[in-house]
C-alpha cells in the first residue's frame, strides 16, 4: 500500500463546518489511510475538536509560561516596593533615597553573585523530615514560654532594625545615621540577590510538603529556598563585623542573625535548610557587598572612630 503521507505532497487538509477534509484528493481520508480524521458525519467533528484541542493546549502552555514569568516579576516588584516603603519609614527623609547607585554597582558585578555555588535544596524526603520538625515547633510556639518569640516573629516580618541595632547599643541613640543607612542598604541589596536564588531553586514552602502545618505568618509570594531573612540578617552581621571588627558586640550580631532566621522556622515559613543556605549565601556574597557598599561602610566606620 502506498504511504498515506505521500498524499500531502499534492493535497492539503482543510477545516470545514463538516470537519476535516483532504482537499485535492480523489479518495476519502479513511481510504487514504487517515481513518481517525475522516470528514464524514461520524468522525469529522472529532477530528476538528482534536485539532482545536491541540491548538488550545499549545496556547495554554504558552500562556501558563507567560503567566508564571509575569507572576514572578510581579512578586519581585511587590517585594521591592514593600521594602522601599519600609525603608523610607525606618530611615526617615534624610536616608530615604532609592539606592540607584548601589543597585547599578550590584548589576555591574552580576556575574560575581548570580551564579555562586549554593547547593540545591534537600531532596523531598529530607524536606518532609524538616517539615515534621516545624510541626513540633508550631505546637511549642503556642506555649507561654514562647510568647516573646511570637512577638519577635511579628516584628521581624517587617523591615525592622532593632535586632541589628540593639546589640550595638544604638537602637535609641542619635549620631549613627550612616550605620543605620548601611544596615538598610544591606537588607535591600540582599533582598534583590536572594529573590534571584529563590527563582532558581523554586522550592515549595513547608506547608505544601506537610499540609498539617499552619504557618503563624502568611506564606510570602515567592519560593522558600534560601531564606531571605537568614541571608539578609547574616549579611548585616558580616558587613558590620567588617566595619567595626573590634566592637564587643560583633559576636552578638551573629547570634541575633541566627535568632531572626530561626524565628522564620518557628513561624512555619522556612525549613532549617533554608536558614543554612541563607547563612552560606551571605558568606559567599560578602566580597561583592564590600564593593557595592564600600562608601556606606566607610561612612559608618567614621561614626565609631
């Protein structure tokens, strides 16, 4: 029998109100070797529906990808706008300028921070084990002994600086505007970097892995790994320890960073692996931050001399 596909050299498929027909052929589609696409009353509608379904499927897949990318960009911009508003509120009018120069410097060094060897998140089975530990913490969070932690979690869900300024003894003191500005800039720049790595790994939040988990805070609109709170807090500790290495509270900065990071685990929005990844990313990014924040680090250092 002649190969039915050879007919396509001299004919073409045409969609009509009756279904799919083979224009230019002296035979039916069934006789030509295409029984599933015959234009008769019994199968023409199915053929037409099949083609339209395939077309819809292709468009749907394209639209899903477009929507996914649009949502990621929307989430990144929403996060940036939220932080910008908190930046202005925390810094006051004299420090509330958008850090355009620092962002430009950051992206001038894009290749030095966007492809760091941060390990991927753990396998699903390990994430399940870590989620079970979060479930135990969730139960303990409702005890009287953890009342202070619950207050900290709520406070740290905003761009709040007391966790970073209190160890230095300047939480309520004037004359440290450059140091405060440096902390804020570090948080904002690291938020930009952290979202890139979240997009790369796209790890699910803990309550997706363990449905019994009820987070104390709403899930942020982006992926779990690494923890940005961990990354930002440890980055602040690394930066300030470079600015004032002999300050007696340098070690306390790292303890506070870990407390902030682990509070996100207690809130049910991050795994322990997210916390560790945030610390590791802060250590890897530090050489870039020293370049991007050089002027702010020098200005802050002068306040302590």
